[in-house]
C-alpha cells in the first residue's frame, strides 16, 4: 500500500467517523427566571439594559480614572488574564492533535565494527550516521481528538468568563472603596459641624453659668455631649484612611503613591436617575459566573466523549524514511535509504473496566457541572432581587431620616433661641442638640448605605466589563 492510498483511506475514515459521547445542548432556565424582576420598582429602576461603564453615571472624573487604573494594574485581574492565556495555549496544543505528528532524528556515532559485520575494504573504526523522519497521524475514528478540542474551546470560554467576573469584582470594589472614603469624609464633615454647634452651646452655657442663670450641672452635661461628639471623629478618619488604602491596593499602587486628588471628595456618591436593570434573560446572558458555569458544563460534557472514545480501537497511520551511512554525503544516495509505512492498531481489550470507570467519572463530573450551573442561575437571581430590595428600602429609610433631620434642625434652632431669651433651660437645649447630632449622623450613614446598595446592585447585574474586556474576548475568540 502506498502512502497516497494510506492518506486517502485516512481521509475516508475521518469523514465517516462519528464522535463518541453526547452532543452538548445548552441548558435553558425556566421562563420565570427570564422575566422581569420581582423587586424592581418603576420609580427607581427602568427595564432598559444596564449600560457599560456604569460607574460613569456618578459623573466623577477621579473615579473614572481610578477604575481605569484598576482594570490596567489590579493584581487579581492580572492573575485572571494569565489563567486565560494558559487556557488559550492549551487550546492551541489541542488543535495540533488534528495534524500529523512529525519527528526528525539524527545520531552520529563513532565505533568499531567486528570483521564478521564489516564489508571488505571498509575500515574497522569509523563514523556512523543514522538519520530519519517519522510521521504519525491518528485517524480520529471515534472523535477522541475532536471531543478534546471541543473541551479545550469550552475551557477558554470559561476562562474568559472568569476574567470578566474578576473585572466585575474589581470595578465594584474600586467604586465601593472610593464611595467609602467619600462617605467617611462627609460624615466627618457632619460630625465637625455638629461639634461647632456644640462648642457654641458650651460657650453659651458657660456664660449663663457665670451670670448665675444656670447650674454647673447643665454646663457639665453639654460639655460631656460635646466630648462624645468629638470622640466619633477619629474612627471615621480611620475608616476613610482604610478606604483609601484599599483603593491603593485595588489600583496596584502602594498607599504612598495614591494621587492626592483621590481623597479630596467629601460628598457621598449619589445618583439622580433610575437605574437600568433589564430583565432575567439579559441578566443570565450577561453574568460572568453563569457564563463560566455554562462553559464548564460544555467542557465536562465533551470529556465524556473523550473517555468513551478510549473504549474503542485507536488507529494511527505512520511512516518513516531514513538513512544510515558513514558520511553525510552518502546519506542521500540510493543505497542507504530506507522507508516504511503502515497503520498501527491499539486497543485496550478485553480489560476495559478502567475505561468504563473513566466514563463514569466524566459523567459524574458533568452532573456536578450541571448542578453548579443551576446554582449559578439561582444565585444570580437571588443576588439581583436582594440588591433591588435593599436599594429600594435604603431609599425609603433615607427619605424618612431626611425628614427627621429637618425637624431636628428646627427644634435645635428654636431651643437655642429660647435659651438665649431665658424661656428654656439647658436640659431642653441639650436634648435638642443630642437629637440633631444623632439624626444627622444617621442620615450620613444612610447616604453611605444607599451608595453601597447601588454598588451591590450594579455588581449583581454583572455589567461594567464589556467595553474594557473587548480586546481580551476578541483574542480568545480568534483561537477557537
């Protein structure tokens, strides 16, 4: 049989072959998982698709720069990109199995040949050069190579989704750290304003005490309140510093390298528009963890085929050509050339129990991947609904606290005026000041919680990575 006939036969076998194992079918979540969100409210959300670069809704150039720095230099993201590149390299390796495998060998040796093995007239000691070219091609009769390539492609898709998940986390945590630093600065400002008011009240109480119009007890009470208010400021400054240090870590910097303008914002991040949230169908198509779980399921399904194909014979077509001579110039002559070609059949038979066990392992891994996918779908819905509910109730809480602050300010202003006029005692003023300080602190905390709820919602929606991840995703698709 000539090499030509062998190649024609291999092509015919390949065309006639069928891939072992089940063909992958993408699982479809139920209709209830793809509809509108239960906790969505038309006054604070819209059914429009979430936009890329959601942090730009805050209209803060400093924040935009920080997110860009984090996407470029975050160490966790660098790890995810390296894992993606490793998966892409593994896919390229798998694709080589579709091609003939070639090896070239050359072995020069110097030695002595016995008189019985030596032709007349040749020297007893001389160089001997042995060189050859081997070619092997596996006829993928049962789809083992194709299923392995299918699994590698799915692994690349999973690695892309995993990198996207890291991007979502990095962006959300960067915005959160910036929001925490800003809200801490705002709460410090609120505490300092309250402290200034209490300083005036302490001064007024001291003057009234000096004039004999109040007691030493009243002065001590208001002074104690002032000291309590002052004690709330150092922990807030520590929180602000911690948030700035987190920003440095997220953006790949040492704390000393953080730009000074990052810490200048003293107002909590706020949105003045409804948040676009889309629906369940768009959420499940967008969430990186769901996409990663689906690609893992596809990979494990393909590996069933790889394990099943090992139960059947493996056919490899091979050929070699070589030469053995005493000099390089004689290697390519007609005499010393040798060649051979033929098929190799290998089959682990009749003991195939080990192969069946590997098939069972692959099937179990696929069932596990399916359960993981179902869990990822449910987790995506749960996190989004929880974030929507929390955001709505945080806004309600803030609205009530805003009303409380307004009334507390009125009460404190009236009580201070009455104290100056002698129509109220210092205990009344003290109670009004304490109420106002607590209400303003609660409002500032509520503002911080609203911002945190917004970030939790954006993170649950799984957006904000598409534009910045486009080059990597394109690179991944180019090798499939």
